[in-house]
C-alpha cells in the first residue's frame, strides 16, 4: 500500500514551526544569534589573529548557528511534548515511529539550513567573506543540520524524560562547540586533539565550509566523505532505536 | 477472533516496570456503530486500556486488533481512522485554537479548505468561535476540553476513544457534548468511552462494562447499582 506523505510533511512543518513560532523567535534564531557570534569572533577577536583568521572563524560561526537551530527544534518539540503532554497527541498522528523521527529530523534540518543561510549572508555583509562554492556550502549545512538533529534526538530520548536530558546534552554540546574545529582548523591540531576532533560532528561541517570559504581546510576528501557518511548512518540508526525504545509505550 | 468487530481484545495484560498491574486478562469486543462505556474508579486500568486501543502502548500479553489490524504492525492505518480525547490536555499550548485544529487536519491529510470548513463548524457548535485565535495556554480548563473534543471530531473518525471526555465541563456543555456524541454514534461512529460518571455512561452508551483491579466484566444495571452503592466510583 502506498504511503501518504501528507501527514509526514505536516509533522515536519510543525517541527519547523517550533523554531519560528513568531517573529521574535525567528529574529533571535536567524539574526541575533549569528550577529553576536560575528561580533565576538569576527569583530572583537579577529584583529588579534593573523589575516586568515576571519576565514577560519566564519565557518565555525555558521556551524554553531546550524547546531543551535537544530537544538531549538528538537529540544523544543521534545520539551513541549513532555511538559504540555502534546507528545501523546503527536504520537497519534498516522505516521510510523520511524517516520516521526524522520519528520523531526527533517523539520530541524530545514530550520538549521535557514539559519545557516542567514548566517552566511550576514558573514558576507559584515566580514565580506563568502563561499567560493555556494552549492557545496549549502550541502554541508544541510548535512550538518541533519547530523545535529540526530544527535539531539538521541540526547533527548535516551533519558526517560527531556528534563533529564540537560545534563547529558552539556556533555555533548560543549565538546562539539569547543573541541570540534569551530574556531580553528583541523590541520592546526596536534595529536591527540586531531583524533578527538574526528569524533565531533561539528568538525566535518566546519571543515567543509572552511574549504569552501578560503581553501584553508587541511582535511582531505579521503577522510571527510567516509567520515561524514559514517557519522550520518550511525546517528540515524541510533536515533531511530532510541526513539522506538522510548516511545513504543507512551511513557509520560 | 472473528471478523467484523471494530475492536477485538483478548486476554490483555499490562504490568508496568514499577510492578503495578494495570490490566489482568481483559477481553473486549466492540461492534461497528456500538457505544461501549467502561466504568471504573481511578487507577482501575481504564486509561491503560484506552492507550492500548489507541496504539500508544503495547500490551504485555494478549492480543488486540482495531479495525481488524494489529497496532504493532499497522499503527498508522489504525490512527488514520481514530479520534482520541485523552484524559489530560494534549493540545499544542503555544498555538491558537484554529492552528491546533489546522495542524490536526493536516496531520490526517485533510485538504486545507475542508479543515477550515469543518473547524468553523465545530467551533460554532462548541461556542469556541471567540477563542479561535487565542493560544491554548490562555484558555480555561473547560474550554480546552471542548477544543480537545473538536480536534477528535475534526477528521470524522470511524472510532472515537474518549477518556473521561466531559471532565471539567459545566452541565450545559456536558449535555451538548453528549448530544453531539450521540449524533456521531447514530451516524455510525463507534464509541469507546471511559468514565466514572454513571450519567455519562447512561447518556452515551449501549452497554457498559465495569473495570476493577485490571479486570473488565460486563455490567447489568443492578451490577452498576451495587458498584455505586459500594462507593466504588472513586469520587
């Protein structure tokens, strides 16, 4: 029997709306947050580094904005679902549990992509930097958004309730933000930090963007492509399993 | 099990990880167009049964089929024909009444114009029109309950599963809701209603079953009299 995509699309749309419930929400996600990062790392700190510094930092800013947008959608849906019990109603939508995860990740990826594009436009306006290969940069942002969404689905569904996820997420977010090549390039790292950085999804997004911005990435495609594909596949499986385990029996 | 029934449950049992046994060998059979009431005190296992029938939960043991389908394998197909009013408010708090209904229709693949038409009709009937653009978090408990009912009825489901549907409503609203649900039943919709109010069961249901200690048994009027006389309703 053919699967009706409309419920799935509507659910993905609801997830996307979680990131932009009103104009204040959208302003904060799409403009304010990237502007603060730009001000801090592009404006305040760049003069302290060498001339290539903005090109190294700009992809990191896009990476963090993409990560935070995915977090806003997945975290928002899971928290709303828990605190207001809406999850009970969402689980009654005629999509499978696997389809629910796909819609959640799809909505979060769409939001992350919008935020990433907004950040790249702001970087162009403020720092005068733009990707030499916009198509590759966009593909990287979409990939990054999907990976981060999957990470957060796992992070929010492994604990019994989302309020307990905060502790786990701090162990995930901080390393990704500061050990995952956001504000420096991978080839500037010595062993074992370069190895550790490979475990961070932020590394792959930041390095691809870095390559498209200034060609300063030291990570070869031989490492990047299989690494990125492996991260995506493993996280996809983990997210599906974690969600099924949590929601086979409605727990709240 | 034989075909034809909307709900067929045999030997349903459910014990939670905490060790509490919510269901202990429940059998239930509901025919198309029938309205079945499940009376029981708080904690008797009514909500667990409702959740299993709604595909939100798997039984620990036993078999359940809704529309002739097994929930584990065909959850989306069952949910597409199901309307549920849960015991708690499960509305999307950050959205308005209209957007709640709009999203619900979209989740069920309804065309936008049909959703708008049906939502307007239901809001008019439940006197929700003036709250159409009000966020759920700004509504009273009774009004939220009405929105839950409107949401459950929006898709014109074949099976309505109602867990204490009129809790928090004033007497006039309760009577109006019962009248509407009777209309649905008369139009062929199958109803499973969990309640601990005798008047609700009598107003809506063709037959009533009593749930006690995780077991369900058919109840004649005198059984229900005895049960209420014994103070078993939990109120």
